[in-house]
């Protein structure tokens, strides 16, 4: 089972890299002042969906480790810390930023 999770994580990671690039473009497009409210909403929903996929990939990596010790090793590794930061950036922006637009920019900066 763990081999399957690792395989899925590797393949999913390739797709996710492309989706993260799309998210970056969406964040930049979201800064356009002439966007309609519908377009802003579509961008926000798209960013939330991509963020959810990043979170799923993090969980696959975390639970793909067969033992608790390996999970802890992943969490304390450089890759694990970066993954935690990337998963927590958008929710932290929701809590700290006054508007949805600002929370997206906060996630980009983090």
C-alpha cells in the first residue's frame, strides 16, 4: 500500500507543479482592478481548489511513510517544512488579511 501511495504522490506531484503555476498566474490576474465580481469569485474558487490539492498531496506524502518515525523525519525535513508552510499559507492569509484579495497575495508571498 505504501508503494502505491508513493507512486501516486510522485505522479500527482508532477500535475500539481503545473497547477501551482496556474495558481500563480491566477493570483497575478486577481490583482487586475477591472475584474468583475464574478471573475474575482472564479479566481478565488480556483485558488481554493488548487490549495486543497496541495493539502491532499501533503497528506499523501505524510501518510505514505510506513512508520511514525519516518513521518516525523519527513515533517522535520526541509521538504516537509516547505510543504507545511505552503499548505498553511492560504488559511493564514484568510485569518490575517482583511480581504480575500489580500489573502491570496499573502499566500503568494509566503
